[in-house]
C-alpha cells in the first residue's frame, strides 16, 4: 500500500443491487474522476464544493457506461483524510465492474484490502483501535459485538488509552527532571508522589485489562458445553438456546453420539456452544468415543451447562456425572434442572453441595431461559459495564500491549519501593509508554499494521 498513489475500489457488496459505489481516494481523485464522470453542465468536479453530490454520466473513453451520482469530499474532511470522490452507479456485477474499469483506466490504482481505512489511520483520522473496530462492525454477527465495535469505532477505547498515555508521559517527565536536575527541584512531583501516581496508574491499567473478559465473551465467544446423562434434555436445551432445531431430539438414549457445535447469543454474550453425548458407561464403541470427547470438551470449556431431569429423582447415573465432573470449578458451571413443565420432583440438595448456580427450566416451553440469559450476562458483563459506553478491551493485540504496560509499571513501582533511584524505574516507564503507544498505533510496527489491514475487505 503506497499512499502517494490514488486508489479506487468498489465499496459496496459484490452482486446485484440498486446501486454500487466506487470510491476513489488520493491527491488525483478529482482529476481522475473528471476523466470518466461528466456533469450535464460540463463543470469539472474540481469546481464542486466538498460534501456535495452532483448528477452526471459515466464514460470509459468515448463510450457512455451509465449515469449516476458523484460525491466530492475534500482533504482533510474525508474518511481517508485525502481528496475522495465516490461514484454511485446502478448496481450489478457487470456494470459495476465496467465503471471500476473506467476509473482504473483513467489513472487510479486498485486499492488493497482495508486500504481506505489504513489511509485514515496513517493520516490521523482514526486510531488503530478505532480502525480495527471498523472491520469488526462489518464482521459483527451479534448485537453485542456490534455495540462493542461501534463503541470502539467512536473512540471510547482509544480515548481511554490516550488518557493513560498522557498520565504516563507526565510521570516520566517528572522522573527525568529528578534524574537530570537532582539539586534544582525542577520536577513537578516528588519521588513519593511519583510512586503514588504510578500505583494509581497501575490500578487503572488493571481495571482496563479486567474488561477483556467481557470483550472476549462478546466478540469471540465463550467456549460452552452442554453436559448430563442421557435423556435429560441436553439436545433440547441446545436447540432452545440456538432458537432452531439443530440437534436430533428423541426418547432413545444415546441419540447424540458425537459433538455438535454452533454459535448462539445469551444476554449479549456469544456462546460457542457444544452439545455432547450423554455421560454414562457404554459398551457401544462409537458412543464411548463421543462420551470421552464430551469429557475432554468439558475440561477445555469456560462455561458448562450441566443438565438434570427435574421430573424424576436423581439416578445413579446422575451421581456418577457429578463425580466424573468433580474437576469443574463451581464458578464456571450453571446447573439446569430441566423439564419443569412436567413438575419438579428432583431433590437438588446433593447438587447444591457442589454447585450453587442452579436454574429450573423447561426446554419445551422456554420457561427459565430468560433467567439463564440474565445469569450468563451477569457472569461476563459486570453491572458497571455498558457495551456502548464503557471502554472495553476486546482483542488479543490490545490486551497483550496493555498487559506489557501494566507489568512495566509494576516493576517501576517495585523499584521505587525498594529504594532504587528514579533512573532505574525510568527504563520500565519507557517500556510502559511504548506498550501503550503500540496499543493505539502510535508506535506500532509496520508488520503489525500490515497484518491488521490485510484482514479487511477490499473497498473498506
């Protein structure tokens, strides 16, 4: 991606539609558009005021291809920060391809994946976190992820990182003043005040890092497994959460013999959901393999939905399930007492000795699933967190950079508390500032930038 070239691409989805938009960005955007777009008055697009649209006809050489609308955006008041022209033509695969061909023939270069957003980042129109969020808005497949991405794109997260960057810069300046002029008292802060400021700063980093649990649960999903003995209604629970019949449900034990996977949303939390074979002793080779896979999946899961048949007393198989899953921590298990529509007769006292997160449900009527949704949301989205307003860390790159920053600050605080001079702490403070800069793109490497934008679609 070379930003001294003017580039163009189709910015609307491939296929048939009412309109298609060809975006042109760069220093020659207006002159290139003028070669293939003619207004009825004959006025040049260079004479059009920024932020205005004009009707005209689209040509490839002397051949008219279509009529449409050209919208002019002048630097720096455009998405990319460069001169931009967007030509809207009639949609359709062939027509759109021909119009783009005319623009390229007029002198534009084909844009690469994410090139327009990358130019916005390079020109300072977007931070790196906001630029990543643009791609996430496009890819969002749940309402929660869309809210999270919109918040990041609007600058909530980058604003918080920028605030932290300013704080660490002030602290480093005070440290350098003490180091360079120890006798002149030029520092705004004393060593004790710097130490206290760093401790407070470290807590803010940790608070931001703590949002990653929520961000990852919404954006990437929580690995979730439905477990229980045969015929307790695991597949019915799986189908109810998905909102459609994906798993086969019968009264025959061992109907589910292998793992089934899908994605669902509960309370804005995305679940990477897995239905499993019923846990029991089995002589059937295929079923036994499925049961072994279910146990392995449970170990790797962040959340387990443990299902029991509430319409009958606990069986020996139920007790064996509890014993088999004794390795599960209580805080990652929600027990579902199913078949409430048939009447609950199950004594849950022995279950409560191991797990206290218990909900009575009916996979047939849907009763109790609103409570399940609320419970899952409480586990992964704290009461003080708003997906639309709270700065939330939600991808691994951001988390890794912030974690490095936090570790550097902790070492600096430890150095000062151990009696070392401020110049020892300054090395780690520089590391913290560099990590924060990398998180929001201030000092990120070209290879990281290239990798991030390579995942964008062409035209964005």
